[in-house]
C-alpha cells in the first residue's frame, strides 16, 4: 500500500496544475492517470485561454461576459475567483515556459464569441499542447509520483482521508491511502457522446466514471446534463468528421451561411447561440448537404484572407489549414461544411472557492466541476478554469492533508 498526502486523479490542465501546487505546498503527491502523463482534452485545445490582461480590459468585464454567456447560472463566487485569478494564471504559465504569442512586445489578444473585448491569448494555434508540455515538465520536476496507464477504479472514505483502488492497464491493482484527493478527471463527455450516438471533439480518455463515482459516494452535482456543442464541427470530408474548427476562424472573419448563401447568425455570439442557430437552420430545411447527404452550414473560410490579406490563414490558422489540405481541401479557396458537435460538460461536481466538494477531504477542479461556467461556457474559459482552480484545489488539499 502506498501513502501520500494528496492523490490527484487525472493529468489534464487541472490535474497537473493541482499536482504542482500541492508539491509547492510541500505535500507528498501521487498522480494517477489513465494513459500517458498529459494525455487529455487539455492537449487538444487549439483556440486559446481567456484572461483580462490587455490594458483596455478588466476582470469586471471578464466577469460580466462569463456570467452572461452562462445565462446567469454560474456561481458568482466561482466566477469571481476565475476571472481575478486570470492574470496570475497567465504569469504562472509563462514562468513554466508557455510561450504566448506576442504582437511586438504585447501579448496578442483576440476577441471571441461572447466576449466584449479582445481577451483570448494563444500559444500559436496549439495553446493546449503548449500548456501540457510545460505542465508535464513541471510535474516531472516537482517529484510527484506518477502512475501512468492506470485508472482510478474505486474510492472509499477512511479515517483521515481516502483509500483509492487503482487498476493499471496490465490488470495490476494497487491501493493508495491519501489525506486528501483532487479529482481532475475531466467531464467525460466523450463517453456520453458515444452513449447518445453523437460525434464528439473529446479525447478517447474522456469517460465519466470518476464523476459518477463521486456522485455515487454522495458528492453533490449540478447542471450535469448541460452539454455544450462546439458550433463548427467538420462535416466533410469524412476524414475530418467531428474535428472542431477553432472559434478563431470566426474571430478572424469566417462567416456562416445556409444552402442559399444567406447569413443567419452573428458569428461572434456565444457558443450555444451559434450552435443553436445552425441546428435550427438545418431543421428548417435550409441546410447544405455533404456528398453523403449529411446536412450542415457553410463556414466561409475564404472570407478570412479577403478580410485580412493573402497569407493570413496560412500564417494564423496553419494547423487547421494543413489538416484540411491533407484531406484535399484548401480552406482559403473553398468554404467548408460544419455542424455542431458535442464538446464540453458545463456542469459537474459542486465546489466552493477552495475547490472543495461537498465531501470531506475531497477536492475537484476543471471540467469535472460545475458552477464555474453556468449552463454555457465562454470559449477560452475552460483552460483558465483548469489552471486557476487546479492550483487552488491542489494547494488547499495539501494544507488540509498536512494539517
Ligand atoms: C478539441 C478540443 C478543443 C478545445 N479547445 C479549447 C480552447 O481553445 N480553450 C479552452 O478554454 N478550452 C478548450 N477546450 C476545453 C478544454 O480543453 C477542457 O475542458 C479542459 O482542458 C479540461 O481539462 P481537465 O484537466 O479538467 O480535464 P482533461 O484535460 O479532460 O483531463 C482529464 C484527465 O483525467 C484522466 N482520467 C479520466 N478518467 C480517469 C480515471 N478513471 N483514472 C485516472 N485518470 C483518469 C484522463 O486520462 C486525463 O488525463 C477544448 C476541448 C477539446 C476537446
């Protein structure tokens, strides 16, 4: 049997931030993660991370945008913690080595759906992958024990903490006793998508068993069935079906059209508004058909270079451009067919502003939690959530376990 102060379950942005913060608070830490350290939805994030760092922006504006996008359903204390922690989270990531894109000396900020100001920071086009790389190195350097290819299978409350049963992919079982546990296993929406027969943007490890385990133990949940669809999932070609074209395509000027070429929504409205408008437009019989009959909306990506000049797409959207080129489609010359795709679980475990769930010595952070975003998430706020609440939960768990 292994013993530690803090057991962290999952190694996306939230789990790795929690592990580093718990080690910084001098706790002994074990991280258990289903496959390789850092393999997660976090690593897939392309769009970017929101934080009020621009001179003309404020945490108050960020707070109001977050609250409005979430239909006023978010927990005000959690939203305040999120937005006020934004600038420091960015500084922390930079100190760990994340290279955010600059325009000259200034951090580049982009306006995205639902935000009143440019606020989205990017590390090239692969912000999540860059964060994972930096956080993975920080976890390795921290001296945390990492069990890769190992899943949390059971959790039982014992005096002074929790007893966790782990199962490695080779079938070996292991027991860990921890003074406190941080659940950072994500929202598991990939698993839900498979269950309801929809396409999802999620990593294969995104299954909901840890969330379900916590609920079965009696932890309180909220908004659990509030799922977010990414508005622009690729419909065609088949090799890209389900791939989410980043929101920045619309930030840079791509427009949405029905089969007749009419625009039908403000492309920079919050995500659920844009996704809902596409679904309604197709349901009303105005959709465009892919060669196999799948219906969708046209995303006119050719507008990006028209608006910003030739070469802009190749430079700023190189990743998506190249993914399409590999499938024989040049998005600077052809519009592409899109339809909303399951993306994010808005709800999850109830936490307080310290990341504490409603069960003793049990903390949670990231997509497994609810309340930070209400019933619709502002794009870019999830990566911020993982860092802000991951660090808070890791530090608080360490304090409680070592008290
Ligand atoms: C394609 C895509 C693009 C996105 N783009 C953006 C973006 O641009 N900006 C933004 O803010 N958000 C974006 N998001 C959302 C954001 O990336 C995620 O919500 C966030 O990264 C979740 O982080 P997390 O640490 O909570 O969970 P995850 O990153 O999902 O990590 C969960 C971890 O838990 C592990 N795990 C699961 N079950 C178990 C178990 N039983 N035992 C042990 N370990 C387990 C997994 O292996 C994984 O390591 C995107 C999501 C996707 C899928």
